[in-house]
C-alpha cells in the first residue's frame, strides 16, 4: 500500500548510489516557448541530503566561465531526464562544503598576481601623416636594390659565393694609453 505513482523510475536512481565526491552529468528537461530541450549540468556532488527518501536532494557544483555555480537537484524530480556518474572519487567527508573556500583561495591567489590595466587600441593609434601623399612615386626601374642572392654582374650567386661574400679586410683598433699622472714626491 506504500506505492506512489510517479513517472520517475525510483529504483534506478536509488541503485545509482550518488554520493559526495562523484562527478555527475545531470540531463535536465527545460520548457521554452512550448518546446522541450535537454540541458546538461556537469559538476562535483558536494552534498547528498535525506538519503533515498522521497525528499532526497543532491547539490552539484560546477565552474562555468570562472564562476562557481551550484544547483540543488531533487533526486526523484521528473524534470531530470537521466543522471550519469562520470567519475567517482574517494572522499572522507559527507559534505564537501570546504571546496567553496578552497576554490576561492586559489582565485584570490591568482588575483594577487594580476594588475588592472586600462588599454585600448586608440592609445596606440598613430596619427595619419599627410606627407606620404605629397611624395612623388618613383618608377620601379629607378628603384633598384642589390639582391644579396646576386653577384655584382647581376647573375645568380653560387652557394660558395653566398656564404663567402666579399672578403673583409682585417681591422685593427688602436687605443691610446692614458698617461699616468704620477708626481714624484
């Protein structure tokens, strides 16, 4: 006589055995504008309350875009399509609320090394120079640069000539010694 009529398969969820430390993926049905879609929420189970009784809940914590998000799901909610256990960790606590402070400490440590900077592309924009438009353009034939891959006669240089190049004359630097200013006493 203790049977309850529900669309949820309660035996499956009891046998799943969700416990703190599990990484779970919860598939949740969401109604929007008359359409139903499935949204997944994957995170760490930090608390399981009320065991397997009808009012049982579990809290899942996930980090999304650098912000910690916690959702409390009823275990037997009909809007939960399915629950997958992705990873199971061994923990020594029933409630993992210390994870909140641990993550906050790590974020504070990272923020200590950050600096606030207010830069924009306008700071580096160069003013347009009108002098460029006034310079006459020279034909390409008049502007000839020496190609390092060619010899003086305009032929392609051989690999030995490329490496050797023109012989350099040795240079000797002469330094003058500063006269010592010792005065006889």
